[in-house]
């Protein structure tokens, strides 16, 4: 069963995200912290658990 928000499908029956245009501050913080905890690597898996994409994210450096 697809998940809809305000009548717009955001997760299909095959678990594909779509029509997402923005994230709130809390969601962004959770995603960023999760990436940091994985050595700045984001791995994306398909619904069968196969890794389909690996993104190497830049580490933040403290301001001088």
C-alpha cells in the first residue's frame, strides 16, 4: 500500500521514495548525524537489501 501525504504519493508500494522536496530541521540533523556516524559515507539500498549507490560525503571542518 502506497503512503500519501495530502493526496500525493511519497512512498510507493515498492518502497520507492518520491515527490519529497524538503526536510525539516530535525530530519536534516538526524540524517546528517547518521552520515557522520558512518564515516561520512551514505549507502543506499534497494528494497531487497542490495546496495545500489554509495555517496562519499565531505567532512565538516571547524571554522578558524
